[in-house]
C-alpha cells in the first residue's frame, strides 16, 4: 500500500530522509547525470521547505520538495523510482503538495515533462533554458 507523507527535514524520520536522498541520487545523479553538488544545494534545510514522499512497503518511491520562502511557491526535485513510474504515485505526491501549498506554484520543469505538469494545470511562462545540463521550461500553476 502506498502512503503519502510530508514534513520539514528536521521532522523527517532519519531512515525516510536517507531513502528520499537515495532516490534523488538514483534519479538525478545516476540516471540523469547531474553533478552531485547541484543536487544537494542546502535548500532542503530551510525552515520553509517541505519534503513530500510516497512510501510503498517502506520504500520511498516518489518524492518532491516545496519551497515556500517566497511567492509563488516553488516545486522541485520531483523524482520517481523506475519501478513506480506509470502507477500514478508521482501524481498523488504532486496533488498533495499542491493542496498543501494553497497558493500559486512555479516549477522549473524538465522539458520532456511539460505535458505531464500541464495535466495539473501548470502552463509554460517562458522559453526553454538549460539547467544542470538538461533542457527545462518555466511553468506556473495559478490557484483560482
């Protein structure tokens, strides 16, 4: 059974935090080739940052972080284990974070995921750009 959780870093169980960082390392560093110091950027430690994750039988299978230090809020570090892709787990985590935010949300989306984020109401707000060596697009969800 999949369960959705959220907490600040200081309130996350250490085992869950380890598994969140392990998943992000698998996806961003090993799968996508992002340099490690670009992944661990210190933003997770900010008191206005909330981590969201889905656990399936004790395994973290999807995660993201919500930065709320300014408006609009910003979603990032969206990662899903290969075993959980296509199972709508990431969508559940996205919906939980969007509901929690309660405000407009920006995202620096990897360009190939533009349509996926569009399903949640995100719209492109500018031209493509390269971040960490990967094609991205700026997108915004505006709360009605």
